[in-house]
């Protein structure tokens, strides 16, 4: 079985679950997971984990993301995007300058209320299931980081923006909140995710393209190995004795680690390191804990 990550370009019309289901057929393995839901109408970067890399799905869900979105001013929908039922239509009275000011006011972050049509759970139920049954429940606002919003074009009623944001940000809700601030309402007309962490849209592969790559036995051209995923971390090779502890997922003392020639000096609490056994096999990621002066398993990939 192959282990690693693939930078998939999700096309509009697919759910994230659809992508995983099709990948299971293309790659002939059930052990596949995605790193964060992308709306069916949206397209763009969807990093997918294969094999042992599925242990990383939650980790990549927390990464910062970048989007390009088209806002439709003067319209509101129950889903906060144009796929839903229109609720209201208003004339757009704002100038380009006022629109820009309203958009930029969200830079830095704010308390965002999750949309009813979302996979977020309240009381054990997914919000979109409640919404489809005609129910609306109270949702607690969650602070989201908006690092930057750049305006690409304004052609009223449409405004195209680029958003750099932190985890848990709903672009539909951001656009709806911008529309509320302008007083005319707004809905998301198009959304493209251009980046997730280090995964960029320029390197993303569509499912049809991947199918051809697999048929030509060139999957190694697009799959990122477990080792390469963590290439930014420093690595350390164990002695035969320490390899036994490593392979069993045991805690290793800082004193033992410092006897090794390639252990980084002055590691800070929570810092992570790639761990190799004495034969050079990549075993996993360990985390240094200053209280107790120990290295403990963070993610293990030993089959």
C-alpha cells in the first residue's frame, strides 16, 4: 500500500466525500481521508491522505487556507450561496470605496456564526441536517482569523476577493457578514480554494488526470511521501538499542537523545523531530517535552 498525500483539485459539483469515494476506486485502497470539507459548489485544493498518512488528516485540517471568492451583492440566500433559495433582493447603493472599506474592516478576525448549512455539529446533529428539516438552532460565534482580504475586482453587483484565513473560517458566512455591513446583503457566487498550508493550486491534480497517472504507473510523481511531508523538521537516527524503544513507541529520555550526534541542541518544549531507526527507516515524529526532559511519540508510521 502507498502511504502519503496527494494534492487533489476538487472540481465543482463533487462533495469531498465523492472525491474520497472515487479515489478509493482509482487507487484500489479504502484507507483514504481528506483534510477538510470543501463545499460541493467550490473547487480547488483538497489535500488527501492515503494509507498511513490518514493519521495526519486532523493535523492538516488546522492549517491556514487561501481562497478566491466571487461575492454577489444585493442578494441573500438561505444557504448563504447562490445554490440555495433566495430570501431577499436589494439595490446596491454603496460606492466602490465603501465596499472596499467594509471588506477590509474584517481583516484581523472576528466572531463568526457558523452557517446552518454546514457540517458543524450542535447537540450531536449536523447543522445541514437540521436546516434541511426546516429547523434553525442557535450557534455560538467562533473567533476566526482573517489575515488578509485583497480585492481583485469590483463590477457591481459582483466583487472578487482573495482571502487568507485561519482554520474554521466559513467564506460564505464572511461574505454574508460583509453584505450585512453594507446593508444590501451578499451571497457567495463562486469559491476556489487556492492553498492549504503548503499545498498550492498550481500543483493540484484533477481526478481524471490522476486516473491517467495511475494507469501509466506514475503515481510516485504526485504522491508526497510521509518523510517529505515533514521535510521541514530536523531528523535523528537511533542506535540499535534506542531503535527498540522507538519501534515500540516508547518515551525516550532527553539524556539518551543528547548522546546521539544528530540530535538538535536546545530544543524547545513542543518541538518536533523526525525519527529514524538505526537502519535508516523513517518511523515517525516525536515531540520534545521540556517538563520531564523526554521525547514522546507524536505520530507513528511503523507498519
